[in-house]
């Protein structure tokens, strides 16, 4: 609403200029026009049976919000650099993204989330800092600049000697949401295998 009022006020201001100044004033109005499309909420599922980000690359504008929904297991969303996979950018930039570890336990009725506002259209490189998840491919890129950037980041991450955790959460806000509203269906609890039984035609041997 404030944006509309601002444009109307600017139009009234422009109409007060003499006719010969209309063209420069019109260019001023166009230059002051800001993004008209509303911000988007972009959901990303973290974890699950295959320990992945789904999707693992997205395009986002400044003002959009990425909602990470944490599925089965225990996972993080942690920012690194393109050339230093599985290493937290937090070590150099305390404002870098790190969600902390957010688990999903079978039977729970809500879902842990991490709400990350997009503040730049530069490429952002994210990984899961739990166990070997980063080295096994649980990484993603926000606003990739080429078709091969994600694949290259996966290779760098798989070659990392260790998966380094972040510190406290930053770059976003942990929250909760109802499981019914999440984009994933939790994997069923693992069932224990029944005890092995000998074949029915096998007879017990007797010791003489």
C-alpha cells in the first residue's frame, strides 16, 4: 500500500512541472519504481530417507523467503563457500547462515523449520553439517550462476576431508509448523527383522 501511495504522490508531483519537463520527470518516476511482484515463500525439504535437499538448487529474489522443512533424521542448513565445501562460512562471517541441528523424530506432529530471508542474488552454497551428509551429497545452491555450478560444488564437497559444524544459529530463524502442512510424508519407523528360524524339515542332531 505504501508503494502505491508513493507512486501516486510522485505522479501528482510530476504533473505540476511544465510540459517540457515531463519527459525527465517520467524517467525519474520509472527509476523510482521498485519491485512490484510480491515476495515468494520457497519451501525446501531437508533430509529424509536419502539425506538430500529437495530441491537442491533454486532461484530467489531479494525479499523472498526460503522455508527449510526438516524431515527424517537430524540435519542442518549451513553456509559455506564454493571452493571450501563442508566448511562453515561462519568462521569468517558471523552472519553467515547456520540453522543448528534440527531433528525429526518418528511420531512427532510438527516439523522444525528454518526461515531464511534472501538478502542478495549472489550464489549461496549450503550443506548439512551432520555426520558425513555433506560428503555424501547433501548440499544445495541458491541462485547458481551456471548450469554446472551445483555439480562442481558437489564434487568439492565429496572431496572434503571432514564435515565441520557451525556455531549458534544465524542468518535465519528456527520455527515450527504442523506436520500436516509440510511438503513431505515422514518415512515409517524402521521395523526390526523377525528372529531367524531353522527350516521346518531340519532335524536337531543328537550327540552320541
